[in-house]
C-alpha cells in the first residue's frame, strides 16, 4: 500500500482511478474486506462511467478488473469480489424480463447499481451471521488458539464473550499467536497484527495469552480448538491465509485438535491451488542468497534509489500468504452455514452456474 | 426403395419372432430351428439401466458363433405371408411378451439347470482344448447353429453333449469366484449371427470395439454416435408407426448388439440416454426428413459440445497447471492427457513426461511415440517400476473411464496403483494427482471397490510372452503375432477370421490354462481409485474436487 498516496494524487487528473478508489476504500473503512472493497470500487466506477450499452459496461468492467488485479500485489482476495460482481452482472443481464437484454438499459443500470450497494451492505452484515453460527463452537471452559488479524474471528470471539456474560463471568480463554514478521519489517515500532483484538477481548474480561509463532506446537496442548480467518477460500475447500496458518493447521492435525476457519462466503475464490507454490502471486519467502548476492543487492539499492515502475509487484514477507489444504480443515464457519471443505465447491458451483 | 427394404426387413423380423415364438414356447428348443439365432444375439431389449453392466462373458472364441444362413430363411418366410399392419402389430406384441418370458426362463435355466447338457453341435471350441473338442469345434460348429441361445452363465462351454458336462465343471473353475458375477454372456467375436436390423455401420463399429481398435471412453462414445448418425441417415420409419416410437426400439437393438461386442462404457451409456431422450421429444407431426436432420444436428452438436470442445477446454486449463521443470507421470494412454501435454509443450512449457504402462493393452506405447515425435522428453516404463518412476515426479495426470458419484475414479486397471503411489508420502512430498475427465463420463453410480462393477476381458490376452496378444486371433500361437506398434497405432485391420487349428505347443507356459487344474486367470479392465487419492478433477465446467462430481453430474443432466 506504499503507492496509495501517489495514486490518490493522480486520481484527480484521471477520470477515474479504480486502484486508488480501492485502496482508499480499504483505508477509510477498517471493517471492509478486500472483495467488498473491490465490488464497491467497481460499483463506483459504473456510477461514474457513461456507458450506455451492456457490452460497453461489461468491457469496462473487465478492463478495470484486470487493471486492478495487476496493480495489487496479492489479488487473490479481491478477485473473489470482482468475479462475483461480474458474474452477478451477467446473470442479471441474461435474465428475461424488463431487466433482461431486451429491457431499457437505464433501468438495468440503476437496478444494478442499487443492487450492488445492497450486496455490499449484506456482505458487511455477514460477519454477524457468522458470529451467530460460530458461537456454538465456543463452549464454557474452552481454550481457543487463533492468529492473524481476521475481523471475522475477532467478531466471533467478541460476540461469544458478550454472550457469555461479559466481564462478570470468564468462560473461555484465548491463545493469540502474534506474528513476528511485521516487527522485522520496516516498522519495528508498529504493534503486531491482532493486538487490537487482544485488547478488546481483555477489556471484555477474556483472558488472553499472546505467544510467538514458534510457540504454537508448545501451546497447542493447552488449546481445545484452533479458529483462524482466511483471505480467500479456494475451490477445493482449502484456504489462502496469512503466512503461518498452514503450519498451525499441520500442527493441529498432528495433535488432533479441530481446526475451524471463519470466512464470509464472498471470500470464495475460483482458484484451485495444488500446493503452496501454485498460487497466482509471487512471494519472496524462500530466497537463496550468497554473500556475493547480498553485496550485489546492496550496491543496487544504493545506486537506484526508487524504481517504482512497472516491474511485477512482489509481496513483502509480512503480507505473504500460504495455502492450507482442505484435509487439515475440520469445518468452515461461513454466513451460509457451517460447511465441510468439500461443500465449498458445491457453494461455488451454485454461484457460478 | 430404401423404405421398401426397411419394411421388408421389419416384416421379416416380426415374422421371425412369430415363428420363433411358435417353435420355442411349447417345447424345448428344437435343435433344428435356424430361427433361434437372431434372438440369441439380442438377449433382451437394451435396458438403459443395464447398458453398462458387464453382461458378456468376455471369453473370446475363435469360431464364428453363428451361421449366416439362417437369416434369409426367416425373411423368405415373411415374404410369403403378407400380414396386415394390425395383425403385425398384434403379433409383434405377443412375440415380444413371449420372448421376454423365454429369456427370463432361459436366464433362470442358465443358472439353475445349467448342468443339463443340451444336444447341440455348436461347440465353441476353445483354442487350447482337447483335440476331440477341437474336432467338433472346427467341424460342425461352423455350420450347426446353436439351437438354444447361449445360456447365461454357461458361457461358450458345454454344448456338445455329455462330454461337456465334465468340461463345464472345469470351465466353471476358471471363473475367479470373487469376480464371478462379472462373467456374463460370452463376448461376441464375429459379426455372424447379428440380426438383420443391425446397421452395417454398427456392425463395423462392433468389430472395432471388439478388438480394441476403438478404445478409450471418449473415442468409443464418439464412434457410437457417429455410427448412430449413419443409421439415422439411412433410416426410414416403417408404416404404421412414428419415428419417435420406432427409432428408439430400433436403436435399442443396435445397442444390444454393441453391448455384446464389448460392454458399453459409461460415456456411451450417457450419450445414448441423451439421444433417446431427444428422440422421444420429437414431435410426432414433424416430417421424417426434418426430424432426421434435427437428429443428426443434435448428434453433431452433442459430440462437439460434450467431447470436442470439452476436451479443448480441459486441455487448456490442465495445461496451465504444468510448470517448467515438471515431471509429469501418466498412466496408459489417455487422449485428453495427450492433448494436455502437447498443448502445454506448444505453449513453451518445458517438462518431462514419464509414461507408465501395463499389459496387456500397452496403451501407453502410442502415447509415448506421439509425444516423443512432437519433441517432448518421454520416459516409458511399465507399472512394475512405479516406485522408481514416481520418485522424481512432480504431478500425476490421469485419464478416466468414468467418475463415480462418491468421487471415485474408475479407470484402466493400474490407475489406482499410480495414484496411490503418488499420494504415499514416502519422499516427504505429496504429488498432486490430477484427473482430466469430461462430464459426459460422470455417472450417478457409486463404486466402493473394483469388484462390484468391472469388466472382464479375455483371459487369453494375458498369455503371450513377449508380444501382446492378437486381439482378434484368439489363439496366442497365431501365425502372425502382431507387433505392438501395429496394435497401438489403431490402424490395425482386424485379422482375418482365424483358420488356425489351435496349437498345443505354445510359447507361453500358461497356454494350456483351461485344462490345468487349480489355475485361474483374471484379466480385469478397470479399477477404482478412491476419492482421497485424487486432488483435482478438471472438467469442461471447471476444476473440482472429486467430492463435487455428483453435484456437477446432477447439474449437467438436468440442463
């Protein structure tokens, strides 16, 4: 997100900058997820554009989507939103009747836009739904291990804390795995992701223990279950999530603890990764360097100050993701119910066909 | 002209049924009746439900099972006696009912009373059998029509009197008991004895299916549809019936013939079901010519949509999964895998291919040849060296015969071995197993093991020592052993009907297995890979986990 400010500045000169809008949206609303921000950006784009035919609209949509995906280092999450919106548009346009291909385009347009907004509102509500579904999983006296900064998980845990009597009665405990990668990066003073949730939970009287990632295996014995968030849920029921989730999944499987994923159903992506290295993004995680390479790098850094050109954007380590295969996941808690990993493909097929 | 012929033919058939009915119903099957033959080749109207079930006893016989002289006889009979349409209809109905009853009785008789030797001369001499039997087989079997249609479960045995009672016992031992239910009727080996109404395109297709010239689920499906198109082009609706009603039954008899050549594949069954549904939906008032045109168009678009274009879509998305430096393991010869690999190669991906093959069909040989010709790096090995081949593999691509509703992959026997080896985390790395499969191959059946549903091929195919068995010549010692290339190329012409008198001395120690006590040979065609060994199924509808097969199948069939 380093380039956000510069993009926003350019936004005024250009007619409409989808990337800047997207980033702006994400920044302005902390509760917004990537797919929803993408959809909202697309809706804004359609309101501002003067397209008058269906094919023009679809074409514009496609181009902007492609542009957006190219400009964001990790487009997995947002592609769920853009794909969904595109699909929604096409199905609406294909539907017979007034809003179908034969109908008045202006009516179609207004319908689309208003429905697009409705969609966004519903998506925001989905977190409450998830919390309602997931509440039953958190029982009295249980200990939950979680990681990352998932807002869905935070909502679920806070809801459970509220339900079970707030500060008066302590019914469950949380082991919060805090990422160490953000501290290694450029902002060592920034607090790790999830601290906000930790504070909120503590305020509600829930005992929280924070552990580093290296202590997961050690601490899992004290936990009853693992609940994690996800950036995207892929077709085979696996998840793409914050780096470190996969190892927690593996450890949970090895120790025999249930591993639940909390995700909104708009995060379902049409993507089928076969493994860690089959994701459509480039990550700098495993990089082999000798002393020679390091020297070379240093030289380059000093000579070239800033080349923010069109070079492929690589994901910094703190933002990198991994893929947790479906066989490690016990269930997915979504706003359309609690699903087994294999049911995800069914949901996706329902959306897509 | 055409029309007249068709009418004549159908009259002949009706008459034939009538005649047959009269002859067989009151008493035991008369050995003289030449008429019984056609019925024997059409055991039961094709029932879609059983189309795929292996009903044939796939023991290959050398001798033409049926004489050819009987068919005209009944035609002549029909020509003599003109019948009014109403009469014909009535008779046809009665015949059908009678035939059903008779078949039922026979079926029961076949299982319970099979020990009763039937006084017939149509001994189906098995190549490596006693000289005595051979004599009967080569001599009289050529001419003598088998009076009673082959009994279910009795196989090609036990028709030459008392000698064969004993022989029959022996033969029953040759059925591997776990797979006993799969030995249906004998598999047809010649076109002789086919009913007149079987179209020549279907006859030719039957031969090609029989000797694996057309092999592979998609290829069989396409060939069947094309043959049906030929049939429909030359079809005329007989008087007094409508196209929608008559063509379906007409097709059914063709299908029955095909299924005696080789049990129908799932894809064939699905295609036939779709076609029949379409025929049934034709408005009776449509003129025949336009109905035929629309049918042909339907078949064309079916092939295009479900197979040709589907294959392109699958190959396209599967090729995206191939990365530079991959080592792709594949088993036997799947056309869609071949298409995928070639496409990926043409897109500039550089990878190695390791083909694992197995006896007796050696389907991987032509794949290896074709890929190598196109410039790919190919390693060819047999299934015995699977652990070695899988060691440096990075991905496994498999073709499918069918995908079952519980996500199982029903494919050429040996596939499960490859998939399981890939999943075994011996080397610490899991190798993704990717199945490429058109949705036409999806079925609502459930397969828990490879035993309940399978196809048994001729055990003689296992005999040859170093050359693959000649798939037409039943005798492994046939004078011209075909080269593997020849067979794999698919351009192999069916060898001429064997005049071979079976040799007793064979290169294979197992050649005499029929007469060796305590020895059973099993040659099954398919196995089931459980869903947990499959990571991804690539279809034209997208990539799915195997658990999504029933959903997609439901969706495809409902549309």
